[in-house]
C-alpha cells in the first residue's frame, strides 16, 4: 500500500513540475523532414502571371466601383477613364490566367460546372460575368451610344467589382500554403485595400484634377486599411509572419507600404493643385499595390518551401490538447 502511495505521489509531483514549466526528463521530440525537403508542394504558379493576375483583377474590380461613383456624381471624365482602365485590366488579368494555365481551352472548361465550394470555379464565373459588363460600360462611355444600357452595365460591373477584387485572396487562402492559409481572415481585406489603392491611383493618374477628391480620399482610407490588415495578418500568423518580413517578400512589402503611404499623402496634399503631383501620387499607389500582391505571393512560396512553417504552427495548435491529455 505504501509503494502504491509513493508511485502516486511521484506522478503528482511530475504533473506539478510540468505545469510549472520545468524541463521534462525526456526531451520533446524535434521534427525534421527528410533531407530538409518541403512537406507541402510550393505553388507551381508563375509569379509574373498569377501575382499579376491578382493585381490586375483587383485594379479592375475596384476601378468599376470608382467608375460608378464618378458617374453618379457627375465626374464623367473620370468615370470614362476608369471604365476603360477596368476593361483593360480585366482583359490583361484574364490573359495572364490563361497564360499560366498553359492551354487556353482550360478556362472555358471551368465554366462547365459551378461549384460554390470551389473558389476557382466561383472566380471563373465572376470573371465571365464581370468581363462583358465592364466591356459594355467602357464601350458605351467612349462612344456615347446606348446610355441606358451603359448605365446598367456600369451598375452590374460595380456590383461584381468587390467580389472580383477579393476572390483571389480566398483562392490563395484555400490552399495549404502556410502564409496564405494562416491569414485566411485578413487576406481578403488586404486585397480589397490594395485594390482600392490601385484604383485610386489610376483615377489620379488619368482623371482631371478637378474631379480627384473622391479618389484622394479613397487612397487615404485604402492606405490605412492596408496597414491594419497587414499587421493583423502578421499577428495571427505568428512565426510564419517571418516570411512577410524577410527575403524578397519582405523587401516588396516594405516597399509597398512606403509607396502606398507616400502616394496617399501626396495625393491628399497636392493632388488637387498640381497635375504632375496627382500623376506621381497615382503611379506610387499603383506601384505600391503591385508590390503588395507580388510580396504576398513571394511570402507564400517561401512558407511552403521551408518545412518549419508547416510543422511548427501545427505543433503549437496541438500542444494544449497534448498537455491536457497527460
């Protein structure tokens, strides 16, 4: 009976030491993948095609929203410029996607079935609906013909625009890539903020200075939202956030923040006075948005190539359950 009591006391002492954080007699097992090779397959997408597709799609979608607002407020020159730029952006975006697919007929094949649970399927249908609406809005604005049809197309493009600007974030977060999947809540907000910055930049670059007030305000809001979304994503990612701060991704994202902040500040302070200042602000905002998309893409590739970013978050999530089970 005394031996049984002693053993029970020893087990209790070990539990107490474990709860106090004292070192275990048996060290925790460390995981290493075979020869340090990645555990998951890194995205095989071309950075130029897919990161460009992310950027151009966001520019198109947010641009249609700004175009509709400009149309409603009587800023017809800005509205026409944004409609044309949105059509050009979505056309280039679709071309980049088709180029990455390698076989052009793959895109029409994705429209054979609508799968609500598949971001790629939903995104393909979004593009199929948004593209013609953006095209009709641009053509009617340039030619001046069929104004009612043009107004309907402008409204349809504006309604689909936010989804077009953000669905690529859902598409990326739906993968197993740690830097994307771990930020699945914040990534859509970051993409929308970046798209808004790009569209505001395009409006400052192409629109008259006298019509730039909404674009200048949108640029400031987008810059702030971009910063908040990025910081929240990094906090949620934990150690995986290293991929957003280091290497190529870190350089691109730091550059993006500087360009976006500088473009928003220049547009706000000088964009209503000087045509060259408005153009410089617009270019900075466009470049900042592009750097954001390419930076996020690079962070995803880096997180997939290093096995620790796959294993460590899983171990951290499972640790409380394992400790409770002791």
